[in-house]
C-alpha cells in the first residue's frame, strides 16, 4: 500500500492539454464528445464510443430504477 503514493496521477490539466494522447480506441470509433461542467475551473472534454454511451445509459437506468425502488 505504501507504494501507491509513487504511482503518478492524471490531473485535470493533463487531460485538458493532452486529451487526445489519452485516446485508447481508433478515432473512427468516436461517436460523441462530452464535456464536464467546469464547476471548479475549465471544462474537460472526453471522447465517447458507442460502448461508452451504452454504459452511461445503463448506469443512468440503474440509478433511476434504484431511486424509484427505494422512494416508496
């Protein structure tokens, strides 16, 4: 566990400056871009694939499903 502090972290500034360097899929797979709100500074843009969007949609579905289930 002590070695965890030696692992470099990715900062927001790194993402803003070098965003496409973090791309791990072929550019032809990018179907959308999402942007953070920038509440704490400058917004950050992320590329999204079809799988990314499907995962986000599923996460939203589960969140709303669970809220509805436990709101009664």
